C-alpha cells in the first residue's frame, strides 16, 4: 500500500522535470496513474467483502510511536476507490477542460499530489501520519484553489480555505496527541480496545472538541462552511474532485473512523446531530437564493456533508449504513453535476442559471447525464439515490429522541436537494434555446463521457443494490465494530412510512422546482444579510486580531533598547518576586559566618564607589571605566573565595567588555541630554529591586540542603576517568564536552551576526 | 590613543601575553586555566596591538581574517570528538590519551585538542566582534 500512496507523490515529482511533455496531447496519459491505482484497489474488493482487514506497517519514528502503518478495511476501501475512481475521470476530463493551458502540467502535479495525500489520509492507521497527510491535502488544495493566481479572488479564496482547514489541522494534531496520551498508542486499530478508558478520561470532552473542530472545518460544517463556496473559484475539475467528492469528505471520514473509538458518550451524538442538522438545513435553504450553478452545487454539497455528519451522529447501524451509501450516491451525482456545469461553462461562457436554457439541442449526451444525475440526486427510483434516501428516513424514524423533528429536517433538506439537483442537472437543458447559444457545439468526448459513466454507475447500483451491499455497506458496518444484524439493501420495501416519506419528497421537490425560479432579486436580498453571515464575522475577527496584534506589538517594540530592558527586567521581577514571596522563608545561619577581613571590606568599598560613580558621572567613558572597576572587584572577590578559574575568566571578559565599550563610545560626544530625574528614579527603583530579588534568591538557594552527589561524582572521577585534576576544566572539555561544543557554536553564530549586521550596514553606507 | 609608552610597552607585552595564553591553555587540565580563558588572553593581546599600532597593522600581522579561526576551531574540536570513534571504537567525545606524556606539554589526549578548538573559536569570535565594531564605529 505504501507504493500506492507514493505513486502520486512520485508522479508529481516527475512532472517537475518532465512536465513539458504532459502539456499537449499526452496530457490524457496522466490519468493512467489514478486508473492503475483504481484497478489495484479493486483487486481487494472480494477479500474485504469476506471480512478481511489488510494491515501494513513501515517503521518511521518508532521511538515516538509514529509509523507509516496502513489499514485497508471496508471504510478505507470505499474512500480509496472513490479517490482513484473519481480521480481517473477527473484526470481525463481535465486534459480537455484545460487543453493547451500554459500550466497544465503544474495542475496535474498538484492534482496527483492531492490524490496521494488523500489516499494516505484514508489508509493511515496511525493518527500522526494521518495528520501529516491531512495537512498535505490542505496544502495541495491551497494551490489548486489558487490555480488562477493572476486573479485576486482566487488568491483570497485559497488563503481563506487554507486558514480554515489549517486551523482544523492544528486541532487534529491536538486531538491526536491527547488521544495518543490517553490510549497509549497512535494506532487507531489499537485504540478500539481502550474505548472505555478514553470515554472515562478527564480529557474526553477536550478530545472531542479537537476532533470535531478538525472534522467540521475540513467538511465545511456550520459555521465554518463559508470557505467551500469561495473555493469554487478553482477550475471545475478541482471543485469536482476536492470540493465535492473527496477532500471535503475527509472530515466525515475522520468522524466515521473515530466513531467506534469515541462514540461512548451522549455528547458525541448530540453535538454531531445538532451541527449536522443545522448545516444541512441552513445551506439547503441557501440554495434557493443562488443563481450561479457552481454556487448552487457548493451549497448543496455543504448540505450533503451536513447529512453525513448528522447520520454519523445518530450512530445506529441503519444510520451508519445510510451514511456509507449516501457517500457513494453523493460522489456519483455531485461529481457528475460539477463536470456538467464545467462543460456548460466551457462551451457557453456562463454559469448563470437564469440565462441557460434549451441546451439539450446542442449538448445532448451532456443533457442525458444531467438528467440522470438529477434523478439520482432527487432520489427517484430506480437510482441508487432512492436507496440512499430510504436509508436516511429509516434511521431518523427509528432514532430514540425527537424522531419526528429529525425526520422533518431530513425531509425538508431532501426536498431542497431535489430542487438543487434539478436546477443544476435539468433546467439548463430544457426550454427554448436562446439565439446566442445556437453556435454552441459538443466538446470532445473526453469531457462528456466521464459524467455519463458516473451517472450510469448510479443507475446500475440502484438496480442492483446488492453490489453496494456486499462490497461497501457490510464491510463498513464491520469497521464500526457493531454487533450488526444482517441487512439487505433493496429498492422495494413494500408500502410503509418510509415509502410515503420518499414519495412526499418527490412530490414536494417537483412542486418546488416548478413554483420557484432562480432569480437575481433573491440573490440580492440574501446579500443584504451578509453582515451577520459567519464568513463576515470570522473575517472581521481575523482582521481585528491583526489590528490588535499590531497595536500590541507597537507597545513592546519601541525600538529603544532601554524600553526592551525595562520590560524584560520588570517581567523577571514580577515572576521571580511572585515565586520567592509565595513561599518565603529565609534561613541564615549567622553563627557559621566567617569574620570580615580587611580585604573584603576594602573591595566592598571599591565596588560601591564604582557603582555610584557609574550612575552619577556625566561622561560616557568614565561610566564605562568605573563599570570596569566593578567587574574587576568582582573577580577579586572570586579569587578570595577560591574560584580562580572564575576570577580569571571574569577578568578577561571584563577587560574585553571595557575595550568594546570604549571602541563604540569614545567617538561619541558627551551626554547631550541626560534623562530627567523622574526617569532616573524609575530606573533606579527597578535596578535596586532586581538586585534585592537576586540577593534573596541566592540566600534562599544557600539555605536549601545541598545535594552534593554531583560534586562528589566529579571530584572522584575527574582524575580517574578523565585524567584531569582541574574539575571545572574536566567538566568543560570532557564530562559535558558536547555542551561546550554547542556553546562555542553559539559563540560563532553571535560573532557572525555582529559581523554580518555591521558589514552590511557599512556597504550600504558606502553606496551613498 | 597612540602614545609612545603604550607602543613600546606593547611590543614587549604582546609576545608575553601570547605565550601566557598558550601556557594557560596547556595547564588547564590540572590547574586553573583552559581554552576559554586562554583564548580571551590571546584576543586581548591582539586588541592591545590594535590599540597601540593601529588596526590595519594588526590585520597584516594576523595575515588572515580572525573570522577564519572560528570554523577552524570548531573543526578541531569536532575532530577531537570523533577521534575516539575512529581510533578506539568508543562513543563520540570519549576522552582518549596517549600513553607517554610529552615533556613540557604533558599528557596528550583528545581533551587537549578539544580545548585547543575552544581556544581558537574564542580568539576568532572575540576578535571578529571587536574588529568589526571598531571598523564601523
């Protein structure tokens, strides 16, 4: 399986070098990549249908439990087939849609990068690797949405999509870390056994929050749905592939995958049902107000994603199977509708549904595909859509709470989706052909065959639901670890409530289609409400955040060294002060103090004089020199207390520091304006309190009972192991030699920094 | 700051300081001293020269830019670190020692070369910083 995942990455890498060959007639050949993967995954169908699960593990970072482990079970297989199957058709379609485009090879590169990442995502058994592939899908989608990078709209939409899904990715990482911590493993298949431990853990709600945020942002759930309509700025193949068939379903996949691990508590179900329900009805209503074909499809996609989340939230066997079947249904009809929209756009130059009519006369095969797609989407028998809709009603009707309410929501959503399907798939093709479209001609079969294939598949699966049942529905039920009762997917259930509901959907949908016509006035009405739309609110929030951070940064980044120092030291004082005074006990054993000698007293006086002179002198050089006196007095102190090494180093460093100061300062004039007394008092208080705090800290440290183990170890072993008598030096060059190595590297970096900064400045000065 | 006194004194002081720095470097393993202090002392010697005779003259004495001493020192320290891996099949940075001490210098081991690396890096870094700043001031 690793090879299957890598193939797409390798192909996109290959295109970097050999891209120019894939720009012209050979472009269609690149569809061989997804096709071969599709065939590869198809060979597993019978094995998986028998209930087998295929594992594969490649060690990557075993010490962290992060490995490239892949699982192929019913759920992964469904997605893998969808990714590669829809992928093949989209690759074929693109070769005609973007024919002779300057960057066609680049487009294929991004597409196969995305395909590989998506395959990796659905096959990963390890949450960490899943996170990596998850991020890769976001990144490749960023490039695909912004493919027309000369348009500002595209760039902005790409950025919004990346922002929203990127936050989701971060959340997934958080969830993965917490789950890994609680379960003790990152492997999802192993987490199943610690299901109870996870549900009982105090982090359970937090884990849900992280996983939900990841899934909701990726799968465009309310209130994060707004990035998806924006992402429709991408070329149509991208909308088809990423934003209806595969990537947006990654969130649904995550919920599906984690459901057996996490659905232990009521909150899992409640949140998913509420969010999914709100999303599906909210965006279904939005459909009415759209006139752009892609806009209609975008909102109906969000609505469909809402249905999926909603079904996973219900979580009964019927609901999960309904979700699995609906994923297939949706991929088939929505991808076809997008491709059809692409053809219409490509040939007529408009996607405005109010202008399009009568195109069946010029685009007959496309019209047929559109009609079947509308039937599937509307759930008209005998298509697979009908089977899917039945399952949805079955699961809402039998849910334990609020069954009626849930059924009504599902019914209204389905009616609106019926409407959407017919507006997108039928309306452009019927009626009188306007004059301006008479010259429209049928594009190359590469474009209209793919949607026809998909819609026909929807028809065949509807007539023979057994195919879906054995290959997909049952294996998926097994991944959900349910004690599942045997079930059969059927077209005909007999006369019952479910059939009545389906019929109601069809009737209401048809009525709605004939009564309601897409109008620009409706679109303008809803545009007035944009002020309170989640998109506007979130964008304002991010703008406000930018303003705030600018303001915040300006407070601290004044450019004055003394301000930086002031802030750093104040924070240090606050933190240290809190730490010391929150648990303050000072033990000074005065009896063991040695008597003061005359030397010590004289050094102390020297120190004090040096400090006072530094503070009150009016000349820079004098201040530097007296600071040197302070430093040298300290090295004398070190010498008295038998630390000759320290004294030597202090002495040399101090000498060099004074030299440095002198070099910088002695060309400057005398102090021109001294800081006023208020500022001096402020700085004085700060310095004194900092000094007092440090003194207290040292006294406290001395009061602690000493741990002499380390000292003894070095004293004992310095000569034995390292043949040195000077412990300090032995520690530096031997025991902790690697530390020293890193320290001298830091020293080099600092020197290079000074060199680079000043030399660079010199050069620009020379230019003037 | 070019006074005759400083100039004549420095011409005697600088060689002494340099020898002293090597002395500190070598005695480091048994007595107070070591590569870091040694390097600082050597750097001070060159800075003194720059004060008394001018920066340009010091640069001609040094022949190469002091900055080149930094990678050289790091290389010496690193090589001394991997020497046990090459010679005795021991882990990185294990101290290895020659069996017979050499007169004057004393026992030779990988730690001494490591200290030499530190010494070179410190000279290089200190001189680079000081020279650059004094050129730009």
